[in-house]
């Protein structure tokens, strides 16, 4: 293997502004290791979850969160494209970690597999226990802001009542003993992710998206599972050409994983980490491109029943939601509500601050950039005729604007941008404003129909809104 060690840029968080992070890493889709973070951010997790010697405080988890049901991977057993998983109580997982007196030597026993607790929805399960605060660089998180207010699936058949926690967000806690690992993969939705080591040490291997074809077979269907296995030259002919970037992550450091970067991760010590998946205007097109690719695969997989299936399109969309995490209808509802939220905030800033300050103008430019990104994706959806038979799943605009969940989404987004752009008075506005002040229906009704049925409706709505409000801040042709 061709491994380039230490090629991931390492920056002290104090030497990086938000705008620099966007320009150098998020916009260019480049990975980053942030250090020095834990020295100045007092996370509760860094105290409660860690022993004085810097090891995971397993006993604390067993005592305080032992009754939680979690997914635990068996790192020695492959199941399809991932590791075999088993649901168990946190207390039982901790018991497996502590059964050896050395704590981190579980993997040395022939009778025990290496356990790795993954994808624990800790924030949703324990909302009153504030373990950490999302770093500013990663707060423009459309995915989790949305899921704090809405369910992802528009189709009630896709949503399972007994799976509410597991489908509710993409904020996770991971806990693994030395020797636990995660196979080669790219993240869900081709989202960004950030991963903070509360304690322990990880080894990361990254592959640039331009080389991802090298780890797939000739048909681009199957991906290499473990890059340290004996990889077949005949099955994966390009594998030896891949150039891997290696990074060691210590306790208190945060990795930013950009969209589409395949990565494999190994715990070199007993480790606890906090991980978020997220996307926003800068990588929204990655999400759409993945949905389109997986949709085409869904069609290909069941095309032989197309002529006898009464609702072939509906079946494809249900399969897409099950396999990818959302389908075209879910995605359209998502971008429609975010369109409305960005326009509501633009109207609010325009009405609230007639004499535009530089900061509020900066926030408005951010909102316009968001609308430009959504418009681009909606135009691509229109060109692909992506929403066949969407009449029953249209987004009702007035109903949305009057929904308390939507008002909360607007306020959450507004507070986020006020914090990112360091404008405290706007943050106060979004804390104290009423629903009527945030979403002025009389203004919005003036240039909208009642529903979004198609991507064309969304594009037209954005164009009208920007023509009305965009020139207050920036030449609207820029979007």
C-alpha cells in the first residue's frame, strides 16, 4: 500500500477563523485535524467520561447509562459490507470491556471478539445531560437542525414508531477497546462528519474521492472491506494504485471528514469519541448525487417486475429510503422547508434592520448562498424529472409557515448564523421574537402559490424571493 503519513493538515483551532475554515477546508472538501481544542473547551464528557489516568471511565457509563440499548459491533466478524452487530445494554457492553483485568486486552482472548459500541444516539436519549457543545466550525448543520424539528420520512410506512430514537438524528457516541476498528466506508448521505476523541488514540486512513473507483470492483458494485487484508488483484484491479493519507488522532483532537472521502479507522487505545454527520449548502449536491445514484441502482435491481408492479415508482422510493436513509420525496420536503426558512430569515433581517449593518449583511449573504445551492439542486432534480407522482406529497407552504416546528427551525437556524458570524444582537432577536415576527405571512403570501409540487415550483419561488429581497444585500444574479 502507498501510505503518505501526516498528510492531513493539522491546525490549532485558535489560529483558524470560521471563514478560513470554510474557504480552506469545507468549500475545497479537504480533511483537517484540529488540535488544542480540549484545553479551552470544558466539556462535561471530558470530566465524567474519563478517569484521572486518561482512560474511558467505563464504570461511570455502567452506573449512569447502563440501561440504554445500543448497537455493538463484533470487529472480528464480517456481515455483508459491515461488521456483525448485536443490540445489548450499555452495562452488558461495559461488562465485556472489563472482563479482562487489563481492560484493553479483550482482543487477546481467543474466546472473545473485539466489541465496539457504535452509533449511540446519546444526545437524543439524554437531552438534559449536556455532554459537549458542537464546535462553531460544524454548527451549520442542516441535517440535525432539521431532525430536531421534523422526521426525515414523509411516508408514514417508512417510519417505525418503535425506532424513534434510532431515526432521530446523526449525533453519535462511539466507545471501543484497543484493537476495535471500522471498515472502509464513505459516510451516510456523503455528508461531512466530525469526530472528537474524548479519550484514546485513533489511526485514520483516508482516500481522496477522485480515487474512490480504485477500491471498487470492475462493476463498481463491491468495495474493499479491509485495506490491510490480502486484496485480490483480479477483483480489485486498481487497489494498489490508491494513495492513502494517514493521520493519528490523539485525545482532545477533532477530525473533519469531508464529503465522499473513504476512510478506515482503528482504535490504538481504549477510546471514546463523539461523531456527527451533517450537510449544508456546501455539500448539498453530494447528497443529491448519492440519492440519484442509489435510485438508479434501485431501479436496476427490480426492473424485471416493472411491468407487473402497480406502483413501481413508489416501490423504488421505498427501497431508496430503506437503503440510503431518505428518498426523493423526503429530500424534496427537506430542501423545500429549508428554502422557506432561509427566505423567512432574509425577510426578517430586511424588515428588522432597515439600515443594514455589515454583519447582518454577511448573514444575509450566507442565506442567499444557501438559496443558490438549493436552487442548483432543485434545477438538477427538475432536469431529471425526479418527482413523479408527487401530488400527494406536496409541501403546503402556508401550513408549513403556521407550524410551530417550522418557527422553531427558523429560530434555530437564525441563532446558529448569529453565533457563526458573531452578531449577538441578532441572536437575542431570535431568542425573543414571536412566531408572527419571524414568519410574516403577509409578505410571503405576496409571491407564492399555496404548495410546492415540483422542483420547478421551488426554483420559481426562490427566484421571486431573491428578486424581492436579494438586492438589499448582493446582486441577486450571483446565485
